[in-house]
C-alpha cells in the first residue's frame, strides 16, 4: 500500500498524462518521448526548483495529503446513558439541566497568569505570506470577537516595506506590525490575546523589544519550527528591488539578487520570482533558558513556545525545558503540514505525524508528572478542522492538552466571508451561497448576533471576520453536542476514558483501549450480578 502518489498534485500544478502510474515514483507506467505532459518531472525539466513549492503563492494555502497509517479517524468518542460531570455546583443532573447548550467550552492556558478562550481553538501562525497580510483584518477582527487567540507569525517586521532600522539594525518603526496588533486589540475584551512569534531574524531585529515598548504585549512566542517544514520560513518576492532590499536586511534570498548573472536572468524574463528564506535555528538548554529569562526581563508576562514535527529528542527537549522555564503554552505541530508556502515534498515526507506526535507527548508528560514535575499547558496542531478532532485531541491529551491550534481551517472562513462580500457587490453569488439569500443579513446567519454585541460597529467589520465568528460558533456548538453525549459539561472533565480505538494499531500507538476491550470489565461485572 502506497500512502501517497508523488510527482503530480494540484498543489504544484502538475498532473500525469496516463491513468496508469507507478506507485513508488509517480511516473506514468509508459513515459513517451514527445509527451507534452505536466508531471513534476516534466515541469522541473525547464523550471527547476520552482516546482518544489505549491503554485499560486499569495492566493492560496496548501495542505499536504499523505495518508498516514493511523490518524484521529481511528478513534471514536464514547457515549454514555448515565451521569453528568462538570455541571455547575449545586445543579442536580437530570434531563432538564444536562442539556447540550449548558456545556461550558471555555478553556485557559498559562503557568500563573491565565488566558481564557471561549472555545479551545486558536489560529496557526499567520506571518509574512501575502495571503496573511491581505486578509489580516478579517483574521484579527474575527478571532477577537470570537474570543480566541491569534498568532502573528514570524518575519512580519522583517518583510515590512516601511520598516525602519537604527544603526544597530534594530527596529525603530514597523507600520505593518503596528497594524496587525492594533487591529486585533480594537475589539479585544476578556478572552483571547494576540501573541507575536520570533525566529532567528526576528530576534536579531529586536522584535520583542519593539512590540513590548510600543504595544505592551503580555505574551511573546519563541518558534522552533512547524509541521509543514524543518527549514526556516519562506516567501516569494516578485521584484528585483524587493529581493535586494531583503538581502540587505540579512535574509537568504535565492537566486542571489546581487549577482550580475541573476540580474541578467531577471531582465531576460528567465526568473519570475525570488525566494526569501529564514535561517535554521539551533537550540540548546542554556540558550533557551537565557532567552526566556531575557524576555521576562523585558516585561513579558507570558512566554510561549511553538515547535514542529521533529524527532522524539526535540519533543522531549521542548517539554522538559519548557517545564523548567515555566513557559505558559507549548504548541506542538505535527505533520503533514499546511502552509502559505513550504516545499511540497517536505510537507508530505518530513516529520512525525500529529497522531503519533501527540501520543509521544502524552507519554513524556506522564513521565515528568510521575516525577512530580509540572509540565506546561499543551496545544496540539496539525490537520484539525472540526469539533470531532478538537474533542479527540483534548481527550487523548488530557489533562495536559488545553487547546487545538488550527491553521488553514481558521483562515478559510476569512477568505469565504471576504469573497461573499465581493460576490454580492458584483451581483455574482455562487448558487450554493445565493440559496440562502442575496443580502449580507440573509446569507450570514449570525450577522444579527454580532450586531447585538457590537451595534453599528458591525458595519465596519470585514465580512471575513463574520465568517470566522460563524465558524467558531459551529465548532463551539458541535463540541457542546459531543461533550454532552459523553456526559462532560466542562472541558476539564473530558479525558482519555472518553475515547476508544477502532484499530489495534491505534491502540498500540496511543494507549487508548481497543473498542472491544474498552469498559469490558465494567460490562462483565454487570452481567455477573
């Protein structure tokens, strides 16, 4: 069984000529001299490394599609006919009190100074890609009014066209970062927060100092990696002048825009775009502890860490050192990745898949807890899009996992809402949208709800924000239903006992009981009465 068909995928704009394809290589079984094809080998023959990346930078997000042997679909949620855990104190469980709208989906994270979220989800890092920049207002306003956390990703200051640096190479002004933070804060109340990520270049530019001095943020996030790739972040640059500017700022830019041959290739039309890459980070316990201490001296109340689908060694480092440093949230991002721009092969073929990575995380947290060591609050990322995945991740990771980080699933509603506004203005609504009506109020089922909360300010909100609010509400209600069915009325009562494995392989990986073994002893005790 082959878990992935290589060499042709919509993400890279490639396709096989033949329906008969060699599973291992992805090549057509009969490759014909003279083929006008379109597979990755064909395209790479004249575009080279350009074919490594998903096609349509700035206009799409891409998600890897490798079909791993075990994932969260191998788990099912237990349902019970008795009990109601987590109802408010003094409330007697019964058919009139244990109703699913009464389920409390609020979560919190933090070592001492907690951040509350209305729903246990938050965004992946929305950083320096064009699609994040262009849709930022939808993302920021939407997550703010939904009461969840928004992560501003790496390199935002570094690629800001209006960035001003002092003689020491430190940030004096970054209007783009200012816009991102201020947009979220516009509607922020008592739930959620905006936190800014830092990679190697961000640290060199002094991003932490800038966002603290100007915006007084409570939280900063250190970034070790993500589930989409094991190299630094990258974007595409569409002018020679911009490539030279970013090269001057210290980024890796390919091909090197300072070389005469590159300039000649650009002018001849051979080069269509440049790649801007970040550097690989190098982690050690001493440097990590020192950086956490430095950030706390700057005044940050919370320090979080984002790490990727690295080996078990790096996972252990993140958990153990995070415990020692008392970090406030550790987000662990598994393979396969979703991205605005990452190498397509790397997204599919690199890293520990999310299900396996969370299983390892649980083992490592249990090991430390057994030694009396408190571990950081955990968030799991990597391929989630619905309330079923949220429930399973929280249950499988109980009591350590507090939230699920969603990348593409939380970004898509921003795109959809924005596009509906455009389609209404153009009088060109798709049929599957027009069936609900032609006006904003008719189409967006929660528009009046948002209006009741924010009054006339709703008119100034991007429709993408209403999209994110609507999607978050769907996750909340769906989660309430699943939790009520498992008789959990607060998130902190959800546990591993509420899951069963449908395959013995899933049991072997996760430790969740096989469906034919789960609660068997309890059932046999009843039969023996």
